[in-house]
């Protein structure tokens, strides 16, 4: 069920003020402005009024900053206990301005929004309940407040609005395929999980999120991996948060695709690859490096480069199997995976202490930083050799290489256009014919790629949109 946060202290006064302004709107001579929203499964037109910025209240249940609330546990606890207190509303104001991956910094997108509002005023109305709770437009209210603006245009939901409606309407507005500022990736995952917990069928959720069921399966798998990583990072003094993985979206996408393919062949090898890639993600390597990690990465490239004391030994019961009658033992099936997991766990815990372990003793913080740095150097060297090996085995002029070569030609085309503009030598008819041929070729590439790639990444999604192809 959706969380019921109750009503703000100003609820009664806001209901009265909203009623007065709606009445003024009805008695006016102009054409009232309306806003279309999805209300209980049907499009509904709601009327737009001006409301004082100061009486509006941020929605404590907004999906936009769900993961970022963990940034300051003490302030988050106050928010849980009383979401309408000035302290809680100030914390929401701070998070709505913050960079999702690092709330200590202001988000460039928020700065751009503030400048847009400063120069062009408010183009799109927000949305409130009769009690003044912002269902949509929380970030816009934060920007207007910082600018010192006194009023905000908002649509008003029906009087019967409840918290289940607030959550549903916010989600439906955010998931519209337009140019509005998207949820951060982690908050997208949490919103998806919330819909699953509400008991909605996955195909219906996929339609609402304007995506596919396989993409939802992927996102739920990734969220499960993230929650597991948080548990494994817990040292008692510190642990990582979901928001610490905000910028790892593409790396987890590639991990999912590679793991699904490999696990169909060999589950143990897939787990080895997964642990290696998770360790590299924790160490914040780029996705172009992470993709070099295959099931044999630990054995072929990493093991000989790791300092002997960098990882704790795996559990004894999983490390060896005795051979009856011979007095000898062999490495147990799964022992390599256990060792790889132990390495990943040590890196997770070191990162937790390094980034969030203010309560840990200084010597523990220094040891964590040293381990993290040493592991990074070892991985960096191993990835360099793994990359060379990968490139040697890579088939020449495969599909990605063709795209890269085409990009180089198009980059040269940009230079040629600049030169042609300078001397008036461009054959405009031939150029237009070439562009039409490019369009048809891109359509064929999109069609064949759609058959080969079950879950499109950002690149293929862009291509499909560029050629007008439905996924």
C-alpha cells in the first residue's frame, strides 16, 4: 500500500484559500487555464490557479528524491517522524536541488531550471491537492523559492484526492514521454519496485513506464543486486547507500546482459564474471573497462597482481573437498566464486568506510583507503592486459566497428560542410539525396538491431527514436 503522510498543519487554511481562488476563477471573464492529468485511470482536466509559494508544501513521498533521503540519516529520521515540520520541509528543499549521485553538490539541471524560470517565468503549471501538497512541481517550487518569487501557477486536484491518488498521479506525470526532467536511475528503480509491491502485473507496469517487460525484469534484477551489495558493504560503523550507485546505470545494464548470456551456458562462470564486474564497478572503472572482465579474469589477469593480503580467505567449508583414501583435497566447486565474492566484499566494506565511515577509528579509515587504492592499481593493470587480449580476439569489422568507422566519416563530413560553406561549393541536391539514403540505411540498421538486441540500450533507443521505429 502507498504511505499515508497525513496532512500539513496549514491544510485547513489552504483548503479555504484554494476554494476562494477557484471561485474567483469561475467568476472571472477570461477563459480558465486547465491542465490534463490522469485521474484514476482517465484523463481529467483540472483548473489552474495562482498560489503563494510559501503556503505550498513539498510532497514527502515524491519519487524524485526517494534514494537521496539516506544522505543525512538524522534529518531523514526527523522527516519520517514529522514530514510537515519546517526542518523536514527544509531537508526536502535541499535534496530537490542536489545532484542525485552526490547531494553535497547542486544539480546542474536545477541550476538550468532556475535560470529558465528567472528569464522566461513559469511555462508549465505544477499540481497540488486542496491542502497545498505539491503532487508535481516540487523542484519548480524550490527554484521559485530560491528566486524569491511569491506565487506559483498550479493545477488543483479534486477534493476526494487521497495519498494513493497523489502517488499514482505523480508517477503518471513523470512517466509521460516528454522532455521533463527524469527521475534519477535509482529513484526510477524504487518507483518500479513500489508498483510491483502494489500487486500490479508486470506487463501493466511496463506500459505505464513506457518500456518493455524484459526491461522491467532487468531493472528489478539490478535493484536486487544493489540491495545485496548494500548488505555486503555493512561494517557495523558504515555501509553504502543506493544513491552511491547512481552513476553506474550503464555498467549494470552491461552486467545484466553479459550475466544472462553466460549463465545460460555455465552458472558458476557467470557468477565469477559478475563478481569481477561488481568489484570493478565498486572501484568506479568506466563501462568500457568493465566489459573486459570475463569469467577467467581473476585467474588469467588479476590473481597474480593482487597483493597477498588484499582479500580475506573464503569460508573454509567451501574452499576444499577431500578425496577419500588418498589423503588429498581439491578445490571445491564454487571455491573460486567464494574467493571472488570475498574480494568484492572487502572492497565494498573499504569503500563504505572510506566514504561514510566517520564513526570508524582513524586507523580503520586509513586501512580502508590503502586497501582501496591498492586494489584499484591491481585492477587497472589487470584490465589493461585483459583489454589487449579482448582486442586481439575481437573479430575485425564487426557491427560496432562499422558504426565507429561511419562516425569518423560523418565527423569528416562536418569539416567538409564548414569548408564548402566558406567557398560556396556545396552541391545541395546531392547532399540532400545522400541524407535520404542515410535515413533509409539507418532504418534498416534499427530494424536488424531490434531483432538482435532484446533490451535496447540508450544508443539503440536513440536510433529507434531518430528513425521513428516503435520498440
